[in-house]
């Protein structure tokens, strides 16, 4: 499987602020590759460099075999890019905007109407194609942006937070759309801070934090690498509980989350739960809540960064 996107030491700084640091990525043909991380992690900056909208400070990257710095036009002709924010499209109808975008993508004049119909149909907007953009819901506006990114059947589809702010039904429609593009052979680069989205859609993910890739692999492999059940405990004495359980042989790792809860990675949750309750009683530590689960991508993020992705989002 050949690489469609390759980066080597790619980085971007704004004065003293390092937005992306020495990024090495390889995205194979037909991959749905996820850039997973909180707001401010460097996902959008990375995407803007790969789509030639932003010049890197250091390093290099190639998309479809073309250097993003020296062959920007070739790169642009092969990608479809859907930005994080919905583009303002004024008083024109959905159909009119897609046809305008088709012309901007140099779609042959005789194919414009057909391509527009095809793209609108792919995202389920044909019944509303002749309504004004101002009458569209948020989910419909996002799907119109997706239709515009699909017009020229790009080799690489770049999606920056494609379901941000959408309702559940609209999110699932976008997911179906991504799967359809994968099935037609497109390579998809998906930036998201939704863990379930990355888990459902991506065959490979890179978790980015503060401009650095902290871990990379398939969602299944990353969760498997945690190698333990997770016990989450809420208590006012988390630090004390952490100290008293640290030496227990069934503990594999302990992480204090930003929310104040204690995350215990254990060999067997069914044995760990009663043991923790016993220790809490013996030490006079009140346990407010205890839950256990199999590892998720959230646990992978927490294990590698010491922070919860959801807590980071809320703080952004």
C-alpha cells in the first residue's frame, strides 16, 4: 500500500509559539486516517499545511507524490477540503453554490450540472437543492460544504471537524458519507476530537497533543496496548487512595485525571473492585463512585498525556 500523504519533520511556529512540532506521518492509499486531539492540539494547523494554505516553518510534506511547497497547484487539484467552520454562502441556493464551486474546480462546463446533481445526491441534499442557503439548518450547511469538497472526485478528502456542533442524526449522515468515499477508494484525512468518531471511522489514528504526535496506530491496537481493565473512582481523598493502593500487585498503572477522579489500570476489574472497597473501608476513605470498563481511545489519550480529552475540550 503506497503512501498518499507523507510528512517529514513538519512543523509550524508563530514567533515563540510552536503550533506543530516535527510531525512525521504516513497515510496509506485508501486509509481513513484520524488526527485525534483536543482543541489547540495542532490538528487544523497540520491540515492547513497539507492543503497548501499555510507554509510550514520547518520540514516537508508530499500529497499524492507532490511537494506541498513546490507543487502546490498539483496538490490542490487532487484534494477536497472541508473546513471546520461552515463557509458563508449568502443568498444563493444550494444548487447554485455547488455549480459555482464546480466551475472553480475547473469541471468541464458540460459536466457541471451532472456533477452538481451527483454531489448533492451523495449528501442527501437533492430535495432541498433549490432552497436558499440561509434557509438551511446547521447540518444541511455542513453537508453542502461536503458536497462542494466531493465535486471533482478527489484522491484525498481532508475533513476538519466535519461533525462539530451537529445533532446525532446529522453526524451519522456525515459518517455514512465518509464510509461511501472510503469505499470508492478515496484516502481520507479526518481531524476530530470526538473519540467515538475516530473509533468508528478510522483504520489508523495519530493522537496529537500540544503539536506533537504522542502515539499512533490502529484504534484496536492502541486500546489493546493499554492492556488492562479500567477502574474509575471518585473520592475526596484521591491522592491518599492513590498512595495506599500503589503497591498492590494487581495494579498496572495509576493516573490522576484532570477531573480529580482516580483511574486504576488493573489486570482484572472483577477482583480489583472489591479490593479497592476493602482498602477504602480499612483506611476510612469514602468512595463516592466506582465504575469499570474496557479501554477506550480516551484511556489511550489519558495514559499517554496524563489528561482527559473531554476535560481538555471543556477547558478550551
